[in-house]
């Protein structure tokens, strides 16, 4: 077995799953989004995780937490609601594979909503935290 980077594999699966959904028509970026990104867009941020190991020091899976947020520069959260609803539908209670790993489960755990001001522009953010369990194939 070759060693994998579970964070990369999980994020690769998240991006592929979102892009495979025809109803989600926005760009997806690793945090941070580029300055030239066109609103609305999605940003994926890795928050942390842990590895489950059995008594023989074999890795059972990596339990990882990601934040997936839609961003808008319009002053209305309603613009982002359909995007985040589609993302939740695409990711929650799902599983799959990449070329090197198995995503055992993806669970939406915490909805999020916030506003920030950057360079005198008010940015709206709506999304959620997703727990992803990943195993090496």
C-alpha cells in the first residue's frame, strides 16, 4: 500500500462531488480564493482532524473536518441560500472514491453564516462544516 495524503484525497473528492452536480454553477477554490474570483463562489477550508488507529497501529481512517462556504459581495444572504442548499444535498450522507482513497462518509455537521468587511466591501458567507472519513484503498 502506498501512503496517501488524506486531506488532499478528501478535498479532491469534495471538489469533484460539487463539480459533478449540474445545479451548482459556481467556481470552487481552496482557501483563499484568488483576488480575481467572480462572485458568488465556494471556498473549501481544512479545519483539522484525527486518525483512528487500531491496536496493531494500522490506520482505520482519517476523520477530517472541512468548512465549505459560498461567498457573495451582494448585500443579501438569499443569493447564497440555493448554492449552499445544493452543496449540502451533494455532500451530506455521501461516500465515494478517488484514485487512491475511499471516502467512507461525509456528514454535514454545522451550518454557518457570517459577514466580513474586506477592503471596504461587505462579503457574505454561508456554508457548513463537513466531517469526512477517508481510508486508503
